C-alpha cells in the first residue's frame, strides 16, 4: 500500500469551494484502478494549506494509471481553479503502524 501525500495551497477565500470540489471528486477516484481511499486535512496555522492523503495499491496506480487517464483531467478541472500554486506531491510506504 502506497500513500500519496499532496500538499495543496489554495487561494485564500476559496477554502470552502475547494473542500466542496474534493467531495465532488470522490466518484472520480472510485473509478480508478488501485485507489483505496483518501483523507483531506486542513492546516490550523495555515488554513489555506491542505494535505490530501490518498491510498493506492501500487505507486504505478497513481503515477501511470491515474495520471495518464481521463480521470486525472476531470479531477484537475474540479480542483485546479482553487490552487494558489502547483501541489507538492510525495509518496510514502508504511513501515510501522501502532
């Protein structure tokens, strides 16, 4: 299991619209190969900063299957207008869980 972590800074004042767009995107992700779930976290100190955690079966499910699909274009059309800057994305592999 891989976790994609996307740090997303949104335009100040568009936080609620961004959160609504994320909710609308759930059906898009449900169609994606290898997608398991996602969580959206909002910063307390920086309320225009979010971290989106997405669980994928494999790294390629995100980097190849999703990024190369129509689903990605549909996703970006929903959330992209709210971005203040391009998201920073990294992937992690769980090595311990307590």
